[in-house]
C-alpha cells in the first residue's frame, strides 16, 4: 500500500508522542497505526455488541 505523508499540527504531534510513550512504540507512524487499529476494533465491537466469542463454538454446525 502506498504511503502518504501528512502534515501534523502541534496538538496531533503531542497526542501521537503521548501514545508512543504510553505504548512503548518507536515512531509516530506506529502510534498512528495503533490508534487506527484501536478505533477499528472498537467500531466492530459497537456494531456486533461484543468482542470475541466467549463460548465454545459447536464444530458440527448445529445450534449450541
């Protein structure tokens, strides 16, 4: 996937630096990716109402 450079303001730079320090990441790009992944996970959880299945899945294809 091609990379696209973005100009960041002082506030966004400060947020990315804080996330980078908090999560132990090396670059602002990694911090931005971490934030995007977190947003995607939370969005999916909001759509489905839950995270991962917390019960055994029936292997035979029937109802549990």
